[in-house]
């Protein structure tokens, strides 16, 4: 069963269309016998897709576009999402200040459940073989207010975006609807839509798109329709996530929340703060009556460490939060086709060791909205390759660099012995001793883009 929410939208911008299409436009609102035509159709109701539509509706220049969202899930239930204050979803993301600021700019940040968002001001990263480490923090006087990043549940993010979309209006939502096929349109009744993508839904509806946006994940049907190859490889490993309870409130002892990451030959282990709870991205140990208590006591007895330099002791695992997912790297050959744009995981999939996957998608959205805004304000057709090229040029290069860096880090720290181990240890300690370089790396990770000198 499909539900459709059609909220009042502004004018339908039809630059580059035939006069017949403009003249017949009012009929699209009143009859199902005419083609259902949209300026932007977004497939995928995750953070990337919802951010795109929110941003387009919040922007005065693009607010007149007729836009639609296609999502297989029931978004009505998602917008009403809630959990008890002591329970957290295991799918969380680290939002950079740049991403959080953009969500605030488009009016969505205030719709998140703020008491479930945890900011942190420090990161402890170290080599599990040599114990070489680097400490990242942001001065309270910085423009980010001393915040390195924000930990947020994905469901908190998407439900907040949905509430903002409901508040601002103007989005046709087709949820509980799967994409059955995507094909090119045809010329009917004097309207030439032969170059426009037509999305066939499982409900029988067909949506014509001046611009079709694929925010539909790593196995993107939109990318397949556009015949855009995606290259990469699987790492042959799984990431394991769970929500943990810890011994204390997670403070480092200096009044700051801290994120921890330890690189091991078997893969990185991260502990990232949530309000009163921590979420790891690899392995864990907790107290239970199965012999692990004695094992933990033995390890603590024979291992020396600084209390400030390691995470707090784990005392329990929230029931039902343990899950795993395969790790892979994928990158589309290009992000655009004729009347098609790819964003988020549909364009790129990254190793999660740097927590940049969702932020890459948010960067895509910011750039694509700027591209559409420029096309609209200059009387251009928003779906042509010429109009979309600036988006492809900017985001492909930026994402390619980050994908490569994370892949190389993963490979470098996969070695447990050999000449590379002392070399990487020296490099980590050297970076930690060079504050300008360390500040530059932090600015790049947070999206602020500060210069090195």
C-alpha cells in the first residue's frame, strides 16, 4: 500500500521546455491521466536525500521547483521515531561542525532531538602495536566552539529532516514505494519528454524528472539506469557495532567528552561518545558470568596504561544493538549523466575508520544545491550535463582524495610487524608534535578548510 503526501509547492520552473508543456502544466495537479512531471525527483529517503529536498525547499531561489521523494520505507513511522532516554540506536554517525552548521542553515538542526546528540571536544588516536599516538582537540575559542564533531543517531537525523520537510512543505512524498524500473520518456500530446527519466513505481505510478537524483545507496538503481560504472573492492572484513554502557559518564577528567580510536592489525577499534553511553565500531569486552571477568582482571593486571589515554571500562551491552556490515570501497566513474546526479553512497562508499561517509554525502548535497541554484538563477535547464558539470568536478576530486587517504590508512595499519611499523609510529608522533599540521588536519576533517600556514 502506498501513501502519497502532496504539499503545496510553488511554481514549476520549466526553462528549456516547450511552450506546450508550460501551457498544460496546471492539469498535472488535477488529473492522473497526464504525465506526473517534476523538476527534481530524488530516489532515497536517507540523510542525503532528505537533506537535498530540505535544502531546495529552504532556498529562496530553488523553493519554486516542483520536487518529489521516493522511498521504500514507511516515512510516516520514521518521522515519529523515539526511544527511551537510556536507549540508543546502534546506527550512529559523526557529524562534522560543517555538516551540523549546514543542517542548521536549512532549518533542520532545531528539529533533531538535541538531548540525544553528543558533541565531543577531543580525539585520542593511537597505534595498537607501538602505542604511538596523536591527540586532537579544538580550542574553545575556535569558530566551532571547541567541538570536534557531533555523535548523532541516524534515525534522529532523518526524523528531524522529515519534520523540517513537513514544516516547510512543498515536497511530494511517495513512500512504501519501490522503484520497479527507470526508462526514458516519450513524446505525447505535443510534449517532448524523450530525454527525461521516468521512474516506474511498484504502485503503478510514473514520475517524469527534469533531474533525477540517486541517493539510493551503494546498489543504486539510478546509477544503473545512467550506465555509470562503479569501481572498487571489498575489504573482506566486517565492521561490528554495538551500544555499550561504561563505568563512568565518559568524561576524560578535563571536562571534555573524548572519542577514542585504536589501530590494530585486525582493524581499527573506535569508541565514540553518546550521552551516558559509548558506541564502538569494532571489538568489545564486558563483564558477564562466563569467565571473561577473570580474563579482564588478568589483562588489567599485566598491562600498564595511562587512565587518561584509554577509554573507560565497559560494563554492559545494550540488548539488540550488536550488528555487523561488510566493509568496502566503491567510487563511481562520474557523478552525473544526462538529467541524472548521484549523491552519497550511490556515488562513493568509504571505509568507516575516519567517520566521513555521511559527511561526504552532506558535502555532495551542499554542492549540488549550489549548482541547481546557479542554473535556476541564470535561466539554465537544471538537468543538462553542462549545468551539472561543476558539481561533478568539485565533488569527485574532493571525495577521491578522501577515499584514497582512508584506504591507505587501512592498509598501512594492517601490518603487525616489519619496517613499516616503526615508520608509521614515527610519523604519528611527528604529526602530534607539529601543532600547525595537526590543526590543519583537524580543519580538513571538520570541513572548515583552514590553511596550513
